[in-house]
C-alpha cells in the first residue's frame, strides 16, 4: 500500500493501484501524490454515456471514465470537499 496526499494535506488516500487523475483537493487544487514534487492540477472528469440495464430497459448514465462517478456524484463530492475540514479519504 502506498500513501498519497495533496499539497495542503487535507486529502489523503492509501492505495496499491494509484489514484485517479480526476481525484484532487478542492482547497489547494492539486492531485494526490506520493512525494511533494509530483503534484499537478487535477484533470477534469471525462464523462461518457455508459449503458445500464434497468427494469424499464437500457438507460444511459454519464460516468467519468476514471473514477466511474456520475455527474451528480462528482458534483456532490466536490461540494463536500469544499465544506470538509478534516481529511477525507478518496476511494
């Protein structure tokens, strides 16, 4: 497991697979990185329509190709991170 954090230290994550390029801190606007020299600006979510089977048939949801969040989930996560005062781990 590797430890990742943003530049200000409010967002942290433990992962063996790395972190998504769209994951970052809303406060310092940096990605999560292992060392203080490799922080960058987070990439915007890359949404594309994904088919989902429901009882009413096939529906399409716009999901980020990296973190798999929908537009609504990504917006809620951003609002939550702007309001948070403690470290909030990234899934």
